[in-house]
């Protein structure tokens, strides 16, 4: 999403809440000058991508043994 500096000043709380889920580009005189984003977004996407990696019938002990075998 791209917004102007004037829009950001008028609705700061709104854009701070939106920045938790998406990147917001701030423009001035038609040029992008800043970006609002969630610093934890990469961690959330990484954690979400791991869902379903293990087979449903895998036990914690089996996954630990497999992980240690790779080291």
C-alpha cells in the first residue's frame, strides 16, 4: 500500500495497525521516502511455513533422533 505523508499524519493510528500485516510505503512529492512494516513479519511467515512439515504420526522423540542424526 502506498500513502502520502499528509495521509499518514491524518490517520497515523490506522496505518500503524495496518503495518502489522502489510508494508506501507510513504510518498512525498511522488517519491517513496519511507516504509512502515512489521519487524516480526519474517518470523511469523517462517513459523507458518513450518506447519505440516512433520508427519502427523511422528512423535517428539522420533523427530529429535532424526534431527540429531543430521548433525
